[in-house]
C-alpha cells in the first residue's frame, strides 16, 4: 500500500518540478532576447541617409547604453546582404528587432533625422522602451 502512494507522490512532485522548470526556462529565454537596432544602406548615400544612421546610432547609445545594440550593414557587401536576407530586408531600412518582433522605423528616420532630431529620438525611445 505504501508503494502506490509513494509512487503517486513522486509523480506529483516530478510534474510540479517540470512545470516550474519550464516556466523558469521561458522567462530566462525572454530575458535573453536582446534588442538590436539595424541600419541597412547601400554604398551611395545621401545626406539624409547618413543622418538617419548617425542620429539613430547616437540616440540608441545615449538612451540605452549597452542594453541595446546598434549595427550598420552595407547591402552592397556580402555580410550586409546576408544579414538583410536573414531579416527580410532588401533596401535602406532602420529596423528594431527583439526576438521575432520587428519594427520598421525607416519612414520616421527619413522624415525626422535631419529636420527634427529630437522628434526622431523620441520615436526611437518610444519604440524601444517597451521591449526592455
């Protein structure tokens, strides 16, 4: 009689431990998903293209330090082309990525990077903060 009770208790404890472990693993992987900002460009770039990159890079660094990474990729180079393919990018793009989530803020970048950098910074902050 003790044997079935012991086996049942062991089964319950095992299931509870497995459930707790799976929840902990899910939370850990969520925390490990890092926010990355990618700027994709070509060899030939106008003043606005350069401003989008420099403003975005400076804003990300000033607002978030090492919590958010910024990388620039030239789509005319193999590494840039490969990264673009990985993320589904084929043209000039400013992209915020966390895990499977992607936020394309290219339009905002081209609208505000040169003419209203404060507004552009505000948009970057509003898009990234909820992801941290």
